[in-house]
C-alpha cells in the first residue's frame, strides 16, 4: 500500500492508522495528511519518535496493510 492509497481513502484508513498510532489528534489530520513528510514529523512529535523512526513505522504500517490486502484478495480468489 502506498501513501497515495492511504490518503485517497483517508476516512476508511484513519481508524486503522489511529489504532496503530493512538496519539494522533483528529483535528490535526486535515493538515498532516496532505503531505507525507509533514505527517511523519507530526507522528514523530506525538509518539516520541525520531523522524527516521516515524518514517520506518509508517512504512511498516503501509507494508502490513498491503500484505493484509493481498491475503484477502488471494483468499477471495481461491474461494471463488
């Protein structure tokens, strides 16, 4: 999953990203979600991470979500 995938369906993904990063403030999202670098800086600030750690955590989140999406698609195809 890419940052673009996430931001195109922000409403759908926000609950999942907030579950992973519980200190996110809903009110800050209209500004933070428009720019990945800005979101990473906000994530670092709100979760006591370095900027590099925040970037890695976000990459991990996107990777896991992509794996989950692929597993769901694979299961759906194999059941058809």
